[in-house]
């Protein structure tokens, strides 16, 4: 079981697979009373890029534009937007293309998806990272791991995520947001199933 870490600000990625739940999730985040910068996933928009079988350079930027498309959908739900990874009071949505184009901080590969991009945003803002996904967390041997503290093969997230957040010491939590009740409990400070990625002391 996991619970939200104490912080004055959070980066929350809403996975593209959660599109049908997005209106409820946005309401949960807005009503939480927390300061949150939302990073959109890529979802079906990124899947369309994958299907084109392009070179890594083209795929990288098109996939980030796919995140922007999902971001504009989330914006349509009433979220204010910003294009820089900085802390703001309240709940805001990051449209990531501009800042990623300017800084170009990550490898151009499908090993980097919106998971690691959200982690980079968390590093820039000095915030814990919360990944809302369609999985209860990272699994090993058929069970959910409460804590991941070393790199490995974890299909529930992109290959660069775990090494990146461990190296940068970003407190990262993965929960299943297909169940809005679970997400609501988590953002209210309750315990829910999930996985924390954190370097062991």
C-alpha cells in the first residue's frame, strides 16, 4: 500500500489509457486542495505515431506532439495551461513540446515516453512524481511490489523511468486510476495499492 508523500507541490502524469476517466480524475485533482502540475500521456495519439514505424528522431517529436494533443483534450475539461515546467499554485496542465524542444534533455527513443518526460518535469520542479496508470503498480512474480529501489525490467513503465528517478532521487508513486475511488482516496491522504520507486538508504 502507498500514500501520497508530503510536499507543497506535485507532478502528476495522467496516462493516455485513462482518457475515458479523465473528467473524473481532473475533478479529483482540482478538489484535492493540492498544488499540482499535470503532465499528459500520449495514449491513442502516441499509438498512431508508433504505427508509422518512423526513425527515432521523427518519432520522438511526433510523440511529444501526441502528448500535446491529449493535453488539449485535458485543457478542454477546464484546466489552465502553461508551457514551462515551473511550480504554480493550484492545478495546472503542462503542454510540454515548447520546453522539451528548447532543452532537449532526453534520448530520442521509444525507451523514453511520457513516463520519463513527467519524471524530468518532476526533477525540474523539485516535486514528487505521481504516475496515474491502468495498472496497480509494478509487478514481480505475479504480485505488486510495494517498493522498487533498483533498476530492472518493468513493463508497466518505460525502460528509462526507473533508472532516471533513482539517479535523480525523485520520489515516484504509481497507482491505478482506472478506479476513481482509489484515486480519490489517494489524493485525500488514504492508503491505496501501488508502488513507490525510491532509492534505498
